[in-house]
């Protein structure tokens, strides 16, 4: 598994500014958290989602490729622990 945090630099309040993803061995999303400017987050898994969050159907490109493709995105690899901390905190908020 691989874990990433993506900062999306934009001004649209209807789009998330932070995206956290858990990726499988081929780069497909297993779990995702999308956080908005107002602090609210949506979550997605293979079995369900909240709000507009959904898993990508194709594998994500390498983080360097992603960063070169669009300068609005700032991708970083994070640890499993970092992802899990956000997942537990945000999943509860999105569902409650």
C-alpha cells in the first residue's frame, strides 16, 4: 500500500483543497478523503461514499508525473499512520 496527500491550489469552494488517498500495489485508490476549505470532508471506499467523493477507477500516475501535469496539484507521499489519523478523524465527521 501507498499513501498520498494532495494539496489542490484553487479558489472554487465547491472542490476539495486536500485529498488523501490509500493506493493498492498498482496505484488504484482503496480509500479516499476529500477535505474542503470549510473543514468538512467527504470519504469514499469501494463499498460506499459520502457527498461527492468517489474512488478513481484507473491507477494514479507517479507523483512526479502528477505534479508536472498540473501545477495546481502538490502531491506528497505520507505514512500509513498519517493517513489513518486523518481517516479516523474525518470519516467520523463526514458520516455524523
